[in-house]
C-alpha cells in the first residue's frame, strides 16, 4: 500500500508495507524503505548503545537481520544525538547501512533513570550514568530520532508495569494518546522515514481497544503494541494481542515491542504480529544460555564439561556447528569473551532462522505445521532427536 | 635443514626449519610441520585459555597467523589436559587446525600461582583459581603438552624476574639446564612435533652464553630465549639477545619468549629472532589501546570523541578502516564488548602486518629501510602524515 497523500505523508512516500500472504491469523509481508526491505515477520536485534552487543555489524546482517533497534535513552546520554548527527548519523556511526528503528526513550526513562518527574509536557530525569539532568518530551524524542537518522521512529509514550490499577492504565493510555498526537506532529524526517504509534492500556481490553482505534486515525505508518512483556503471564499478553488486533489497520505493520522468547514470537506471529525486538537472545548469550531448535541449553551447567557435540550440527551458524558444548562450557566458566561472542551469534542466528522459517511457512500456507514442529523441537531438552 | 637422525629425532622427522634469506642480522625463513608452514619472523597470538581473547579463530588465521600459543598453566587448571586430550586435543577443542606452540607452565607458575615450593624435582603450587594443589615437573609439563597435542613444545624451566642477583640467576640457569635434559628426554609426541630449549641466565652475559652453549648440544629443534622482558630496560634485553645469538645454532628457529612491543619486535628481528609471542596486542586492545603504523592511539582519551577518522584508512583490517575513532571511543567509554573485539582485531592485524613487512623486507634485502620507515610512522603520534 501507499499512504494517502497528505502534507505530513510526503516525507514518507518511500515507506511502504506490502502484505504478501496470510495463513490463519499469521501474515507475512515486506516493508520497503529507501535503505532496503524488511521481510516480516521480522526480529530486530537490539543495538542499545549503537552496537548489537558482542557482534560485528556484518555478522548481524549475514544472519538475515534487515533492521536493528537503537535506544534513544542510551544514545542521548552517550554519545549524544547531536554528536551522532555531526558524525553522519547512527547508520554511519555504527557501520550498519541497513534499516534502523529507534524507540522513543520513554520505556527506559521509566526503567533505568533516577529521580523521574512526569507531567503533561514530558519526563524530567537524571541519567543513571552520571546523574545529569535531562528532559524528554514527545517533541524532543522525535528530534533525537531525527538526528540519529532513524528509518522508523516511535512515538513518545508512557509504559506502565503490570499489574497496575485500571485508573493508572487509563491515565497512562490517555497521556500516551496526547503524546502520540504531539509526536506525529513533530515527526519530520526525510522522505522514506516512518513514524509508528504505540497502543497502550495495560491489561484492560476496553482501554487497549480505545487506544488502538484512536491511534489508527492518526496517520501513523505502523502500529506498535507497547506495555506488554512487562511482568504479566504470557496468556495475558496473547489475550491483549487478540483483543487489539481487529482494531489495527491491516495495511500497516504490527510491531510487538520488547518481545520475547522464541515461544512468544511464534504465538504472536500466529496472532498477526509482524515485528519484534528483544534483548533476550543477546543478553542470554552473554550469560551462557543458548537457544536452539532443540530447546534452550545452559552452557554454564557442568553436565556439558566433557560433551564433544556441537549445539546443533545442522545449523548454518558456525557458533552452533563448529564448537563443542565442552568448549562453550569452558569459555563461559572462564569468563572468556569468545563464549559471549559465540552464544550471542548462535542465539541471533536461531531467532533469524525462526523468523525466516515462519515467513516461508506462512507464504506456503503451512504455518500450523511449522508451529507444531518447532514446538516439538523445543521439547527435546537440548538434545537432537535420537 | 633436517635434523641428524637419532632415535629421539625420529618423532620429529617432519619438523623442519629452512633459512630463506639474511639481511644484516635479520633473517627470514620457514618452519614446516605436518600442520603447515610457519613463516618467520612470526608473531604468535596468545591463546591463553584455548582462545585468543575476543577473536574468532578464523579471524586470527585470516590475519596471517600461522601459529598460536597455548598456556600449560591455564589449560592444566581449566579444562585439564586429560580432558582436552579426550576431546580430541587442543586444535580441535579451540577450532584452530593450524600450528600450536605451548609454553611449559613454568613462567606462569611463578607469576600467577599461590604458595609455590620449588625443588630439584619441580614446582608444587596452588591454583590461583580454586587453591587446589598441583605439581609441575619437566616430565609432567611435557606430558601435558603431549596430551594437548602441541606442535611445538617448550622445555620446563625456571624464569627469574629482573633485576636479580648473579647467584640467583646462576642457580636458576643451572636448574633450567638440568630440567632441559629431563624435558628433552621426556618429550615424546608424534612425528612432526618439536621440542625447544630455553636459554636462561638473567642479565649475566657469561651465564647466558653458557646456557646457550650447553642447550645447543641437547638436540632441541629450536632455541628460545626466556627470562627477558621481565622488568629490565629494552637496552638490556637487546644486549642479551646480541650476547646469546652467536651461540645459537643457525639452522634452528630462534624464539624470544613473551616479547613484546612493535619496537621490541623490530629490534629483535634485526638481531636474528624468528619467533615471538606476547599478550600485548590482545590485552592492550581490551583496554582501549590501538597499535597502528602511525603509532599508539589510546581510544579512551576524550580527544577522540568527535573524530570521524578511522584508525588507519589504508589498513586491510576492517576494524582499522571501517569504524571512526569517535565510535571506538564511544564503545570503550561504554564498556562495550565490540570495542574490545575491534581493537584486538586491529592490534593483531598490525602485529601480523609488521611481521609480514619484515619478512618481505628481509627477503628483498631492504630491512634497514623498512626499520627506518616503520619507526618514522610511529613518530606520527597516531596521525596520518599530512
């Protein structure tokens, strides 16, 4: 589709979403930007401080990632948005010439910063690094994302932790809607850049629906669901996705923020989600946990100490096929950087393979089989089938 | 050359050193083992705990390294030599199918372990990791190096810190000679493996000469100079090399252990050294220091914060050519693993390039020009010439 032309849309005339196939609730498609296409469902590796931790950018690309995520909160503190802009933008800075989506900073202001003060205008907070005072408003967040040169920019929102009272969820949802309007208005950017709205409303179906309906009228180029995977059971998360989905525009990408485990991804894809980001594969890798098609494997466990088998001999990722479990255990036990490098690589490869498998399955109308077979693999407890 | 056949030499019939060219005191050559050739002068990246820290093994190879070093002390403690052997040897364990040289453990027993007790038989010590008691003797050191599958094994020796008294240097040198005999006798290994002796004697010319002469009669496949770069000025180290060199067999490789800076390498090559190992490029990289042909650059320094220039645009290492100094500064400032990965890569690339440049210059009879031009580059203070 192309967006109906309006003055505000002119800047994004090269941003398109094409729905390629549906299979039950799942869909596969393609987002096109001047930087290239993003095949959906897509997993976006998180590049918090302008680096996908423990990975060379070329490796991330080779695994099949079309887009990575940058965090406004971290980047505004170090090295600073104006500095990144003067250095030629975030793509050049981190040597990643492909698509970048930036969050708005709202989530991490709430989770990381000190001495927050939230009002209608925005959030005043102290840096968790040096205590310096900063202000984030919808306008400043969009300005920062523009300075970074982000291809897909997110509205500034307030994300509450679950569980929370309905009053609190209602207040934060309405504030986020007002901030959505201000964000969309402030969104400038160059042709080809996009701005996404974020559905809030806690675990309250009526609030979620209202948020989705109002945002859908606001001329965003994509719709995100925020405020999930923040402490609630998976069932609640999936119920909220099911509640919201009928009210999201079909002709725009659907992005589930901050999610999740491989199981979360498959279940959310089954319900119509197109995009994901999560620190899980990278963070878990640094802590010795490997995601494979035979399930999770904790390499810190002493049972691997003499195991000559690779994590997955059939994997296309050398980290999974060319190193023994005994060696990976040894590296983690010794705190060696290579252990973190290899397991991060393995995990991001698995996440990308999972999304590639889902896309192919949806395109061929066999997503249910794919979902069942994938789940059966995870039941193997880390061991290849006998 | 091939070694004169004797019973003990049969095991190494495939280990050869060929002197290809001389230029002043400098020489270039080639060591051949069943695993491949080692072009000399050679820098051996240190793979302490079965990993060249923060590098994939394939990267190390691509930089031109023909051989890496493994540390007996670290590997005997974790994961254990018998375990590595059961897993197929160190080459397979660390996914490095090329040559491996192992030290004997003697140096690190002295520098790292607790509660050492040294006697004629060997050293009893406690692990710095868990306090467990271990014993290293010449026989056990050679057994461990054999279990690891090392291609070039080092005699067990005692290395004293400088400065030290002549009495102490004399005692340690004579003990090391007795241990050399025991090591050479215990050296078994398969065809193609080699065993090197180590010249000791502190900063005492007469002791060094005596050590070199006695060791030269012992049928070692190569000769190392140990106990240097242990606290003494560079001039003392170079004087000791000059003292020893006339007494080393010309037809065997000369290995200067634990050295050093790029300047140490060039000066030692000029005096006839063929092989080096040192943690400097890898350790310095993890701490933000880059070695380039324009000199050392400390990326932690705030002066790089807005510098869009790469470390060396003409380098063949992407770490040096594809990332700005501002970005590298940012990564080090944030403690990002990618910063350590990139700078380790840059430094090992520079060390390998330096050795490749020396080899080519020696072969073409222009080593003095190379040495002068290389030094002139280092005077640039990190800046390319205007």
